[in-house]
C-alpha cells in the first residue's frame, strides 16, 4: 500500500506514548488519498486515505514519509468527504491506512461519517494502539492487520520496546470481534520474520485467523534493506508453500 501524497513533509522521530487530544474527524492528519484501489481491500473497489504518523520505525518501511507524527496533514478531511460523496455508487468502500491509522484520535468519528455515506470501511493497522483499535472495531467491515514478527522479535524490527505484546494483543482483539480480516506478514532478506514465517503463520492459524497473506517487502520506494541474494525468490516461494499447507481458509502470496 503506497500513498499518493500531496504537500511537503519533513522528517522527525515518532512519538511512543498513546496519543490524546481532539476527537473530531476534521482533526485527522490526512497525508494522501488514493482515489481508486483494487488491492488495499482485496475484492473491493476502494478509495484509500493515508493518515500521518506512526509510533514504529520499521526497517523496511515503504511509507517512511508518513512516520513523523507532528507533520501536519496536507488534505482537509472535509475535502476527502466531498470526494467520497461524489463517488457514491462507484466505490464500494474506503480504507483508512497510514502511517498508523489508529494513532489518530478522530478515527472513530471519521469512520462514522464514512459509514453514513453508505460505504464499507476497511482499516489497515499494525496494532500499535489496542485500546483505540477496540473502539473502532465495531464500526469497520474489514481489517488488514500486519503481524510483523513473533512477539520477542518486534523490537529489532520496529525499534520500539514492548511492541510485540501490543501487536499480538491487537490480533486477539480482531479475532474476538469476529470482523472479516486478513493478517499479513512481510518478509525480506535478513528479517526475523523470514526466519520464523511458518511459525508466525502457525500461531495465527491456531488463534483462529481465517485469511493470511505472506508478502515480500518491496524495494521500490522503501528504505534500503539487505539485497535479495540469488535464490531469495525461491526461498520466499517455498515459505509460501509451507504456509499454504497449514490450511487457512484463505491464503495469499504476494511476491515483490
């Protein structure tokens, strides 16, 4: 999921504390709007709204411009809503993505406004804010949840202490809510997720995940990570075969 961005952004370090502040949809920091996507919610024609700010700092992030939490939005929420109102009957849904969408205090209000237009609502999240995720889960139709690693491997990957427990707690919340979902694990050379991809998938299956996707990190637009050595694509495809054999209701493999 790559943002179509407007405006100028600057770098900065991400905040770690749970955000607080205004709860109006108009206060959302909207960093970009993809007016039509067929991939951000598989099977749906969706507009994707990219929200600024993420508390994690993933080594392979391909939307690094969206990490800085203090960067103001470049598109007013009211403009997004005007666009969506014009597209009723042409779009199936809206996907709220990031950055980390659940970082935004106005998320619940935004979802409520989108639903009032008669559009489905999807959410992309890495599960960084379980309490806000719990608030919004009753209002969304589908969740794409990134499970990036086994809990103990998260700090090396996202560079934040305690992140693994937080992410896997969010997985529990999604499953308990019974919402339609896809859990994704992204692999790249040298990543702990590559080493433990099958175990991550097995634990997800055992917890009740119905739809799982294994995807290779994309080099285009991403931060540099170890180059793909000869045989990498074959190794990734073999991992996909092993995970598919675990018997998920739905399994998807997305090569780079």
